[in-house]
C-alpha cells in the first residue's frame, strides 16, 4: 500500500508535507510512552514527526535515569515496598496448572522460526497474550517472541492461534505476573457485550456475516481500501467501517447502533458518512461502473453461453446487458413538489428508482441514478436519459450490435435504442382482443425470460442489505445512490455469480430448435373443439387409475420446463388442489393417451385453466394450457409442470406436498355457523 506524501503527527497534530520528517512507531518503549500520552492504542498507520520523536526519546531517557536512581536508593535503605510492574520483581514461586509456551527469545512461539537478520522476531504484545490465555488457556511469558506475520495489529490471527501449542503443562508465577494477567483479562472482558471489530476474537465469523454481510477476511480486505479514514478519540478505522456495514445490513437506527457500539448518535452519524465517502472514493470504482471493466473483458467473462447462443450467434465480442429499475422506498415528504415527483402511481407510495445494469451471469456492471418515480421517469425515459446525457461515458463503452435485454416497460425506448445500432430483446405483448400468446410469441418470450431473470435476483441480492429493503428516512435520500453502489460493489467483489452455465453450451441451441416447432397438442385441441366438449371426456376417479402415465424423475421434468421456477411452483399448486379436493383429471375417449386437467389460478379463484398433456410410453410428448403462455413448447407453464410433477413423480415417490402450518392460526370471517330462525315456518327455511 503506497504511503501518502503528507501526514499528520499524532502528537503535535500538525500536517507535514516532507516525507523525510515521518517517523513510524515501531519501538515498543516508544509505543508505550506515546500510548500513555494519547490515552489510546497506537495503530500501524500512525506516525509522528522527527521533532516530536526526538523530544520523546529525551524524555524516555530522563525517566529511565530517574528510575535507576530511585531503585538504587531503595536498595540501599532496604525499605520494603510493594513491587510493581516497573520495579523489582518478586521470585517465581507460585506454581499453577496453567499451560505455557517456550520462553526462548530466539524462537517464534508459533512457527518455531529462528531469529535472524533476515527474519526479525518481535515481542508478543500484551493484547495477544491475553487473547491466547482467554481463547486457549495458554500463558505466554514476558518478552516471548513471534513473527510479525502472525499478528493483526496487536492480536494473533486465527490461523496463528490454532497453530500455537503449549510446551509445559504448568507455570511458575510471581505476584507481578498474576496481577498483570488479571488486570489484562479484566480490561479485555470489559468490552464483552458491545460490538468490537478491533479484536478478532471478540466475534466469530458467523457474527461478522450476520452483522455486516461479510466474513472476517472480506472485512479485512475492505478495511485495506479505506486509506483516507483516520482513527478518532471515540472510534477506530475498523469501527467506523463496521458502523456503516452494520447499518446497511440490519437497517437499525442510529440510536440502537449507538447502544451496540457504546457511542453517541452523532458519533454514529459522522462515522456512517465518513465510511460512505471513503468507500465511494477508494473501493467502489474498482468493482462497479462502466470504467472499472473493459467491454471485451465483460463480453468474454460475464456473458453466459446460453445468452450468446440465443442472442449473439456465439459472437465473443458482443455484450449482453440486462436493464431494470429497482425500487427504494422513502418517507413521504412534506415538500409538495418533491412529494409529487417521488410518488409512484404503480406502487402507490413514495420511492426512488436506481437503474441496475447487469450481465447475463448476474454481475452488476453499473448502478445509475436514483431517479424520481413519477410518470416522467419510467424505465423507457430513464434509459433515454442515460444515453442522451452519456452517463459514465456509456456511449464510448457500448458497441454496435450489443444486446439489451429488457422488460415491457422499456417499449417506448425500443426505437431509440435501435437507432443507436443496438439490438433490443423484449417479451411480446398480447394483441388487442387476444387472451393468449401464440406459440411463436410465447416461445420468443421464454427465450428472453431465460436470460432476463438474473436482474430480478440481482435486485433481491441488493435488498438483502435491509437498510435498502425498508423505508429510508428522508435525510438519507441524497446518499441512497451511494449506498446501493457500495452494496453492489460488495456483491461483485465477494459473491459468486448468480448463474454459471459456462459448461452447459447445449441448452441454448436446444431452446432455439424447439422455438421453431409448433404446438401439435394445441392444434388437435382446437381442431376438434376439445375446449368446449364435455361428453368426450371420462373422469378419472383417483390418481391410481392413471397408471399408464410415465414415471418421471425431477431432472426429466426440469428438462421439460427448462428452468427451476415452474418446478418450484408445482408442489404448491398440487397441495392447494388436493386440500380442496378439486383436482379434476379426465381422459379423452377418442385419444386415451391425452389427459385433461382443470386447475384454478393461484391469483384468482374464479379463473380456471384447462390443460392437456399427451404421453406415450415412458415420456411426455406434448402439452397445451389455456393460460397466457400455455401454448409454448420451449418449456411449459407452471400448471402443466404441476400436473407432471404430481402424476409422474410425487405419487410414485409417495411424496406428499407440505401444507401451510400457520393457516389455522388466522380467523376467516367467512366461516360463520348457520343458525336456525326459531320464528320461521315449519318448511325448514334456514336464514344465513
């Protein structure tokens, strides 16, 4: 890490421009003296100027001379005084069954390396000694040495702590050793109960992940980037960074964070903004934005083979970008103009909209905005604004024939994007008067959704940091964009890709081949008017009578659905119909291998879909459903997947779909017992 040219002396607090005046604080005696002056720990990046170092060394020498004279006078007068840590030590006569390490000054107590000119050993800090005693029950004697690589600050790394072994089952102590050990242990245990990110042993790796979303090692990596943060009297650099990460991950208020970190609310507020500014300046540009990665690297590293096959013709130089706006909810403002601009008629609440741009593997290329939420700031308008204002120099980055995968909200920007020589892939609209997509339209839309779903999952990843999932206070509105970019940079740096099918190059070509086929089952159903006919069907009483339906594995069903979404919906569809006892199965008399099923929509109880599944031998050969996308042959809808899962897998595996365990805890006003009116006539009339 490069050392900054100018520095601030922690003693005189002056800023020095000459690097030759900078002096690091390595000497243990000098470090202890400076800590006694500042009343705080001295960290590795702290420095003092040459003038202050010279003055302190003179003071240390003067104090040593005075102490030597005092000790000599005490020895001459034979006065019996209580020994202290800096005076005459009592003999080691107290033997305790506490394990201890080697006492050699020439050997590292961890890795046993010898001290040499090339490999200098350092004295084990008192904090590391206390850490070892609390964590492993091993006592480290005074002036024991170790390699500097085993330490993080003044504490042992977890790897070094695991490798540290005792050499003796018992230890001889004197009164000074016992007093010092108790004092250090008491001092460290004082911090138990509050969050302490400066001490590695204070929290486990799971604690780090739960509070910050990062592991210990990932937190250390981020801490090395915030080079412009400085320690203050109330918090360290690591604590400042941790305050921001805990706030983003948990969404807790400044008051609660102040209780957890033993700080005032205004200290929390200052730490959040200091850490935010440092991360935006030093960390985010390395992992987010159009300038952090070239077009060629992005096209080769973050474009999956499926996306290349479906949209680029396997062109290695063409990038596939997926655009979508996400919502960050905010408080209702008292300023009327701002309130109108941030009110969304779609969500019926105030919000702002960052625009997320990701690759086909879920890698977040850039986050732009946020934008207002009124009618002038829909997805299409935002996209036009990005290109017309050349945000992040996007026009220079993007190339001709690059593919933009979008949803139907970008329809008004399609012509504009195509005028820039870009290829736009967007799902089809149902034409006026139609109730269902044609087979060609449904197949085309499925090719797009096969790639586009990653942007929705990327938005879900961002919302795992609960600050962005809750209603954000209005005083944080100017910094929402920074917070989203910081979280996105963390995801890019430390999370695995959402999808990794770089080894599966066949599924894209299989989908293209199926997209050219027609739906033969649909044609047969419509030609024979099987949708309206009733007498041609015979009802199946119980699924045990459908024994000739092929037995399927989950992988076979997934090959049919060409995705996992429909397969995940299947058990819930089955459970809802079995519990209501309305799973209606029918077979066609003229075509015994054609099965008809009626399923109720999960969104509306009044909407019922009819579906047909054709099977032959050990495989399913065709399907058709009356829902909006039921005519496609590139995959199938959730209704068809549910039926195939139940008849071809669940009933063979004796796997019963789980029921909702908490539904009975909620009352239903519809369930009212019927009462007989005593004044009614004898005709048995019952009034509800």
